[in-house]
């Protein structure tokens, strides 16, 4: 009996751990309107069909990437950060259609989404260019000053 209880507790613990590692998403938002790029992974969007209180000028973090920091102590990183911001701005300004997929919140309660511009994942574009890296929970900072 005791081993059955221990087994049940282990299974429950594993199930809770597996669930804790997944982030909840709330679907997709189609035909979002680009407003501005704050940096290489933070943009301002207007979200159609939503009340202006929650759908106008919404700050959205591009899911899954880490980019150079505009406030870095290192000039090289600041230069790369400006380049990342400008690339994101250019991609989204030129896009005819922008979708936000897998919309959710991160650990700091910021809105996050996979940003798709004319069918292209913006984070994939930035990674291919070499101006972004994949984010992980354990390592969120890359040394852009090397």
C-alpha cells in the first residue's frame, strides 16, 4: 500500500512539473497593425477587434529570441541593438499582413507572441541574420561585446 501511495505521488509530481514547463497561449491575432519597434524583440502593435483600452499601442515581445541591449555598457552591443531594431521596423513596415501567433505572457507578465510578417517568422529572420539568438530559461544573455 505504501509503495502505491509513493508511486501515485511521484506520478502527480511529474505531471505537475511537466505542466509547469509549458506556457499557456491564447491563440492568434490576425491582421495586427505595426506601430513602432522599441528594440529588436519588443514592438508596439494595434490589435484589431479589441477594445482600444487593451488593443491600442500594445507592447509585444517577440517570442523565443534574445537580442542585443540598447542600454548596454558596450558600444558594439548598442550598435547591434540599433541594427536589430531597424531590421524589425523595416520588416514590419513593409509587411502587408502581420499575424501574432501563440500569444501569451512571459514570466514577467509581458505579452509575447510569434510575429509573422508576410508569412515569415520575424524571429527566424533575425536569427538567420545573426542579430538574435534563441532564448532559453537557463541562459538569456549572450555576450554581444565579444
